[in-house]
C-alpha cells in the first residue's frame, strides 16, 4: 500500500519520561494537523472522478454506521489489510453472578491496525526530529460541580478544571492567570478560586457580558510560568463551555422569545417561543446530528447524563416544532423555532462532535 502523493516528514521530539530512573526520554509523535471527513472525501473524489465529493462523504458516513451496527450485533469488523474494530470488556466481579458495572465504565471499542497496513506505513515513512519543547498547561476536563455536568459554565456554581501542569501563582503579578472568553467577544480574568494545584483548579466562574443573550458559548484557558524568568505559556481547553439560559414568563400566553443552541452569531440559530409549564424547572435541550437520516434530532432531557429523555423530534429545515417533556417533568412541552438550520447543523458537525446541549432554567413567572 504505497502512498500515491508526495508526503511530508513525520515530526517527533524527545520528551522526558518521568517514570524511569535514571532519566530517559520517550519519542513523542507531533501531528501536523487533523484530517476530517470533508478533506478525505475531497481527496478520494479527486482520485476517483466517477464519484463526487458528497457521494464519497455519504459512503464514509455509511461505513461508520455499518461498523457500529455490527458491533451492536456482537460482531467484530475486519477490513482486509487495514483495521480490525472490536469490543472489549473491563471490570471486576466479586462473584460470577454479580451485575455488570455501568456500560460507560466496562464496555470499550478498540481499533487495531493490521500488520500489512503498519508495514506499508513504516516502509514509506520518513521521520524528522524536532527540538525538545517545554511543557504547556493542559486542561483535560471541565465540569460544573453543582450541576455535575461536563462542559457547563454555571455562574452560580463551581467550575472544576482537571489537567496537567495547570498550577499558577495568582498572588504573584505576571506569574499566570485563568481566563474565560466568550466566542462572540469579552474576556474576564478569573479571581475567585477555591483550589489551584498542578492537576486541579476549582473556581467560581465570572463570565464576560455577551453581545447578545444567546451568545453563551465560552472558552477557558490557563497561562503560567514554570520558572521565575520563564516564558508565559498558555493552554486552552479543547471544548467549548456553555452557560445556562433562562426562559421567563413561560406560564403566560406570549412569553419573551429566547435564543438557544447558538455560537458566536449575531442572531440565534434556534428560539424558544412558548410552551406548557406548571412550575419552575431546570432541564436541558439537545440537538443531535443523525448522519444516517441527514437530520437533526431535538429533545428535552433531564439534568443527568443518561437520564430521562422526551421524544425526539426530527428536523430537516427551518420551521416551528413542539418538543414534549420527559416523564416526571413539570414542563409538558416547549415550542421552538429553527431559524438557521444549515448553520446549526454545521456548528454541531464541526465544533461539537455531533451533539450540542443547552441548560435551560425554565421559569413560570
């Protein structure tokens, strides 16, 4: 399997291996970038003129779905001279009759490259050594500890950041800082901390004022110096954080519209226009990209991952829709209007990995 175009060198650098004594170094691969479905589809279409780019992208998406279906059927998928996709189970049972741990803890999907595929890559590879680089702060997870939800930025809660080398001395000027920025504008240096350690920071978040109420999308970053005269180094969390949105007067015939599920745009992708509500409640609304149907699935869900969910509503264009509440919710339904289906779909595809969720504080009065 030889490369059919000129390839660049594979970049790597030596990095200290902290687990060995005496000190040694490990080889760290440095990806030049990330190639997604769009680029793969374009390159395959260029190499195969009988297929257009959209058709190739549809085939790529269908491949993923078929692999997933076979895994759910208890099979493994072997792509000749390429990859084997299979399932594995981890966990401990004190007796053979014990119940399984939750599936998100014990069930895993594994992908292995075949020996011929690996051999072909090795045969054509050219490596380039880069100089060693000093460490950077790395934020691996962000979670609101009050709502117990990841990637939620709750001004009434506590934000817990976990990672590596994220400590900074906030009492020393210029030694580092934690910053929350709105993707539509605004920047606030954080000042209310409960803990700042190498692997964990807990703070009461202070949010910049958004240009528009629906601009609730933010990034969080940490800057620090690892020595008194060292360079200030910054790491930004890879995922966006979204703050809760408030719906008021939902018990009235004509409540004020509220924009939701939007990024930095100057007009909302989706608006809540009304609903049937008997008391105040905090819940979530999600939009999921269904690749097979080429549609978005909207639903109301409770405040627990894997919890109660209302019936999904399929949306393929702009328009008005009614979402039903989930079992036990005091919100019987919410009426939404999709204002810019195409932009929302692209945002979910490119920035949110196929699913975007907003926390909604629904108030009757």
